[in-house]
């Protein structure tokens, strides 16, 4: 069982390492772009061929990952920066009006499809990379806040929180010191799933031309602009598409392996506790032994 978890973790790390290394370190190893060649051709130093305007595909791949990864990570961080305090406050407050004020506007946003909301805002304003990160974070806040609130409400209903409240502990200590730690596993599972969804939204928005220039060095833009030459020069489409898929798959595999390892440790602790209870079924005070 342990070897299976280790293998899954190693597989996830390997799958994720390739696109992540290309995204973060790729721009450091690119040279001068050089003159443009004929569109969708091979040879003449272009070992992955050229794209729709004659640029070297390999150089575009090295440059195109960083916008996707940085925007996705920034959007996920911004999402939880808002969702965590809103969800915790909604779960731990005893004021019903405050909970309604926090959660009901998020329900309205949750009713609108995420991609549709991004396209509606983009039709009025022209967002750059920062604007795209803010938009993707905004559409993910309602769902993330509801998950945080549900997990925090379950932890807040435990006697330990009531004991902390009776002792006069501050809201910050209860929220961060106990409730946040109690729902850590739920948060880790949600981060893995949400990061994958954010990557999908960022790539889809870039594919549709939201937040990036039409000829930007971006993996999603490469898939969109080069698809007209898919059967002539497939590398310009297949390579960036596979890198996006590897990014999402590797993220899921890593988080699944981490959660499975945590679940196994919890199960082992429970087994040891049951074995101890079985070995000593009753206390000395409750024994039937007579002098």
C-alpha cells in the first residue's frame, strides 16, 4: 500500500515537473527570437517547426507557460484570501443578519456560470493578465466560501469551540487556532480541485482571447492560433495542449497522493487506539476482582 502511494506521488511529481519547469525556467534559456520563417514548416533550426506567423514553436513553448501558471496560482491565492475570512466569519458568527449579508450576495454570483461571467465583464472592460487573475478569483470565491463555511460550521459545533468561547478566547484564536486546523484536510482537497478548475478557466479565457494579446506567447493562445495548421504542423498545437493537460493531471495526482497518505496515517492511529482498548477492556476501578 505504501509503495502504491509512493508510486502515485512520484508519478504526479514527474508529470507536473515537466510543464512547471518549462513555465518557470523556460524564459531563462531562450535566446534571440531570430528572423521569422515560413508559417507551419520544419527544418532550418526549428526542431518543433514554426507557428502561424513563422515564429519558432520551441521558443514560444518556453515563453508561453509562465503566464498560465502565474495567473492560475495568483487567482487561486486571491480566491482563498477572500473566501477564508468570509467563510470563517459566516460560520462562527452568532449574528444571523451578518451571515446573510456575507453569504447571500455570493449565492447570486454562484448562479451565473463562471466562464459566462468572465466573458460578460471582458466585453465591457479589456482585462490584462492581472485583470484576468482577478476575474477568475472572483468567480471562484462563492463556491470556495461556501465550502469553507460548511467545513468551519461542522468544526465550530464541537464542544471544544464552546469551551474556548466560555474561557473568553478571542475570535481569531478560535478561528485560526482550532477551526482552521480542524478543516485543513477539506481545504487541501478543495485547493487541489480548485487549482485544476482555475487552470481550465485561465486557459479557456486565453483561448478565447480574454486577458492576452492575439499573438501572445501563451500555451492556450498557441492552441487557438495554430489549430488551422493542425494537420500540416501538429507540434504547434499538440505540444502546448499536452503541457496544459500535464499541468492539471500532475496537480491532481499530487494532491490525491497527499490526501491518501494523510488518510492512511489517520487510519493507523485509529487502529493503534482500538488495539490499546482491546488489550485493556476495562479500568481497574471497574474490575470485578475482589480482595
